[in-house]
C-alpha cells in the first residue's frame, strides 16, 4: 500500500456553507481537535485580499493564522492555507516567508485559463519557502494532451504535491484510476499525488478506498472534511476515512475529536445551511455543470426532474463551469414560455371579478394553522375565492389558479376544468383548459420570476381588480417543513436562494400594493405594515 496522508479542509471548503463565519473560538477549537485527531495536514482557510475578520477562516496574511496555532505549534500536524485564483486571491509576494510562520504549505488552485498566472505565483510561493500544492480545478475537464502538458510543466516546477480534482463530483472509479495512472507514470516520483473529491454521485468514500489500494510507491494525500462539510454535495467525510484507514491499514487516527467538531460546531450549521447528496447535485454531475444550476432550478419547485435535465442540457458547453444566474433564468423562461391569445379570457375574467371581494389562498402553512380565521373571513365577506396551486379541504374555491407544471401533475385528477385557469407554460393541458400567457405574468426579478402567488395577482391587476385579500402567503422560513400546509409540497431547500426569493416576492408585493389594495388575512413575513407595528 502507498503511504496515505489525510488533509482536512473543513475550515476552507466547508466555509462555502456558512460564508466562513465559524467564530474565532470555533476556528481555534477545530484546529486543536484536528491536531488532536492526528490529522496529517490541516487546511486553515483561504488567503485572500479581503479585510480580516477574526470570526472567519479567511485570512489576509499568515500572521493571522499563526495567532490561532499557538496551542498547536508542537504538534506533528502540517498546516496549510489556500490561494484560489479568481476568488479575491492575495498576491503571494505580500505574504511573509515560511521560516517565520507556523504555516508550512500553500495550496494553489487555478482554472485552465489561469495556468500561466498560477505558475508565476507558484514560483513565488516556493521562493518564500512554503511547500507548494498545485491543485488544478476540474481535472476531469482536461483532455489527455492538456493534462500531460500540465504535468510536464509541473515536473519542471517540482511542487510538494500535485492534485487530481473532481470538482463536479462526476468521477467513477475507472475515471479516477485512469487519471491516477497518467499522473503516476508521468509525474516526477518525488512529487506527491493529491486527490480532492466531491460527493455528487456518493462515490467520494469508495473512490478514496480505490486510491488507497492503488499500487504505487508514491505518497498520496486525500482531502476530506469533518462530516463531509463542503459546498453542494460536500466532500469525503474525515471521520469515515480515518476509521477506514485505522481498520484496514492500522493507521493511528483518533476519530473522537473529529466527532466532537461535528457535534459541537457543524450540526448547528447544518440545520440552517445543509449540505450533502441530493438530486440537484446528481443532475449537476450527470450534466457536467456547476451544481448551482440544478439547485437554482429545483428551488423553483415548478419543474419535473426530466424538465430540469432538459434545461441543463441546453447550457452552452463554455458556460457550464461557472454559474450564470441570468443565463439559466433565460433558458428556464424560454423553456416555460408557450404564448397563447388570452384577450378573450382576460375579458371574461374581468366580468367575472367585477364588483366582487377577492380572496386568494396560497398553500402556506397558515392555511392549516389559521383555518378558522380564513373561514370567518369567508363567512363575513362572502368573497370570490381563488386558490393557488392547491385545493383547500375546508372551502370550495370558485377558481383554482395553476401556474406550476409540477403542481398540475399532482392536481389534474381533482380539478374542475371549468373552474380552473392555467398559465401557458404547463404542458399537456386538456383542449378546453382556460389558459393565460405565462410570459406576461412572470416578474422582472429572476428570484421571483415564476412565483404563482405573484402571477395570480398580476392576472387580477390585468382584469382591473382594485382590492384583494391574501391568505397562506406566509413566506419562506428557515424551517423547510414549516413553509407549506402539506409537507408533500416541500422540495429542495437552499437557504440562500429561498431568502433571495422571499426578498424578491416582498418587493413585488410592495410594487403591486401601489396599484391595488392588498390585505393579509393570515400572518405573513411580506406584511410590512405588521412588521413596522411590531418594531414600534
């Protein structure tokens, strides 16, 4: 067996989850516990040109890292930091020499179009005495020739280690071993081989085992993080791999300090900012694209899996590597759009709504918890009731508005087609279905573009409705199971995207409220009047 070393990247790669805001005490304790666990190499965080915040694992000089390592200076653990080209990296000329620091090495990560700059920085890092880790992003995207050309330059540079990086988590064992074979037969034998994986296909652990079993004299470094903490599908779990090496190769890692990190610091983070395998990350890897594309589409909760796959396939090859929000929204809206002539429909709806109180019920959790309040309102006002993407069990709606293809599939068997209105993006509607133009109801904001709750209000505005009452417009809370009246409506939960969507919907409602009177029957985070009263 080759000699295996573990590199823990919790404070660096894991920081994508919580914006690197672990807290100063937590950072110190995580570093201490990883050393206590006999971790071979610990990555302390990024070296960047951002202003330093002692509560974050982002550093603007090695001295700020040194201050955290005072209690660990006599350990056998090697400490490193990362400079990532394109991520507000610090110029290595600005950092102190390694002789004056507890930081032993610097990992340098770069994209194919940054290779020349990377090698320029690499020389400076070596001159300053640091062990240099060369870590190209997404080695799976290199052709064999590009990869071998890179290895040739690396042999001249002679870094401490060179990495295979599965950025999109799409490598199967045969893909990994093929690249390992290329490296092992073309890289100088004195250069260590590193492997950084992501867990989109849930293969990080099995691939790490395959690499551990690979027959080579070369020293191998395998990256992992406590509880697999890392962006998207996450990384190889440190505690799993440590335990595996202990059992299979008589290694001497102490897993308990890592579990203490998980229990004390990472579980609380995961409750509001989860990571780990899900369908979105599988689709990303399967389509060889940035994971945020699939996450963005899935948090809309409006598409089937086949539709998401079809949209991802439309991404231009050159745009797949980096997330482009405007691009994916444009492709999404184009995919959804199916123009119809709805002039006659709008006229009929205008006559239907004329002179009536309108109550729109969305499927928020308050539909269940505040059912009595809604029923009292209906009993008192006798409104024209419109439900959005669902059929309430306590009142028979006068109309059901469906603006979501996924919800239509769930409702189609129970809908009264004569009392339903659909947006034109929904496929396979019956011939007699009443349709309105999707493209004219979507919002200018990407984050709220396809909110059915906003689309029905825009439709009401088009039909000259001047006043509307809302129920079930709760907004998105931090508890994903508390967002809907029925847990079956819950989908992929991405806190940042849902927070942005909540803000965008709030802005849309504020804009609409200038053109029509909007009253909230049930509690809502969009109800600014209520919020201001509470503050007062």
